[in-house]
């Protein structure tokens, strides 16, 4: 294993722990809004999209499993945060639309998140965070392109 590979291996466990802790903290933060971190993430992906998308596209953008995103979208629809609309390009893949209630819940979640994220970022330089973001983006791209199998 290269030095970089060994460093990434040591970092992976920390990354899993940080991810779990952020999800648990996020769950507690948005629970009063009727959300979970997963629901919040789906709403955020819908907000970030340039146009309404079907579940499969949302899942792709999130780097998530389509079936899991479908389950979350179904829950969000049942609670009035999203609605499904006919997709002119694919009969069996409806578009997911944010409702006013969904937009309000997302905006309130982001308002709650601001002081939380500021506390988490305390003492870190913006440049350090941007470097971390760049590294994570490259890793995600490589994982999407190659998967877990080593190249021959």
C-alpha cells in the first residue's frame, strides 16, 4: 500500500464516525420539524436541482440507493412535503416536486443548521474546509467511476 493509500485508510474510519455523528446530530436538530437527516438531505437535493427530477436522478445526485430514496420520498409525500407529478419523458418515473410545506421545513432546517455548522467549523480555516471538500469530491468521483474493484 502506498503512503497515500495508508493515510486514506486511516482517515476512512474517522470519516465513517464523522458521518454517523453528523447524521445523529442532524436527526436531533430537525426532529421538531418532522424531519430526519435523510429527509432533510432529500429535500436539499430537490432544492438544489435545476428542475424537477425523478427519484432515480435524485438518488444519483445524492450518491444513494434509489430504493432508499424512493422510501423517503414516499414518506415525504405522505406528510405533504413533496408531491409527485407526471413526467412527460417517462410514464413510470414521476417527477418529485417540493410543496410549500416542504420548502418551509427545509428553510427552517437550514436556519437551525447555521449556528450548529458555525460551531462545528469553529477554529477551522475556510481554506482547510475547502481542501477537505475537494478531496471528498475527488474520492466520490473515483468511487463512482471505478467502484471497489482494483484496476487490473
